[in-house]
C-alpha cells in the first residue's frame, strides 16, 4: 500500500489553478512530484501562483481565456508545443451568477453555462489525444471535473445557471466516463461544499456563520480537496469511473 497514492513523475493540467480549489489541488500535485500546468484568464495571478508553487516542485503558468473555443484552442496549442502527453486533467475553471428570478439575465445564463459546461467538454475533447498517448489498463489517464453540491441539492440561493451548470457537469461526467473508459481515460467528478474562495464569498467572508449549517461544523480545508484529488488520480482511485465524490462535511447526505 505504500505507493497507492504516489503521483511522482506524472503530468497534470489544472484549469482555474491560480486560486481557490484549483490552487489547492495544484499545490498538492506539485508537492507530490507532478509537473503541473495551471491556466487562468488573468495573466499576472496565474504567473504569481506558478512562481509560488514552484518552490515545492515544477509548476508552469499558461494563462489563457478558456471561455471561448478560440481560447481553448490557443491553450491546447501552447501546451502541445511543450508536452506530447498528459496524465491528469482537472477541469476546475468556473464562474457563477446571482440575480433574482424575475430579473435573471440571459448574459448571466450564457456566461456560466459556457464556462462551466461547454468549455469543460471542449477542453477535454481537444486534450483527449494527449490523454490517450500513455494511457493503458495498468496506468489510466484521469480527468476530474469540479462540480458542486449545488448540482446535487436544491439551494435557496438564486444562482439558477450555476446550479443548472453543476448538475450538468455531474451528468456529463457520467457520459464522458462511458465514452472514454474503453480508451483507459477515467472521468470522475468532485462536488465541493463550502470552501473559502473568491467564488464562495459567503464562506470566505463569514466562515463562522457558514460553518453552523455544515454537519461537521467547519468549512472545507485545502487538504480535504487536495486529498480527494490525489485519491482519484493515484493508483488508489483506479477503479473509480463516472462517480461524483461529494466533499462537503455532510451538507448533502447528512442533513
């Protein structure tokens, strides 16, 4: 069992890796000997995070806007110029929108669905040739899609496109898993609960209040998220296909 969680020598891409959940995962990968590429729309934060994480290992910043097919293509081209294969893809880049039902705008719907669902699909599609390169029955490639507990429960927040997008991610994960498992690419998802981040401002700005609604009595910590990702991407997770692992302190299933 000593090497069940070993990731040393693998190659990963983490989208939205400059902050929040993406950074939590990227940092643990780097510490475990994974050559990790992070991408984000904003150039300076992406480069700054890569510089910070490079103190622990290999981390490369490739900032691109993945909200459009053009941006996805540019990122894949830039990555392909540097690497000829890929072991791990973490589709974490995402956004949200909140507005009252009667005023919810089309722009808030399209922006969220495009980034959270459409871009996830097309980035996976375009990186599939690199994921196939070294994948085999003994060492499958791994794809992790970051969903949300809001795609599993009926929240009171008026974040209609966000909830719909994350429910879509969960089912899309199952569909991609069915299609790609035969090529030794295992697709799974993680549904985070309350982790302090720029996307979850309530947890970030009001941690004590937020913790009261969580059965375990606390917010998620970086090691909770990174530990789940390491499990999925290592030998320990080689029999996981199409699942969504809920990492939420009991919000969905213990309330």
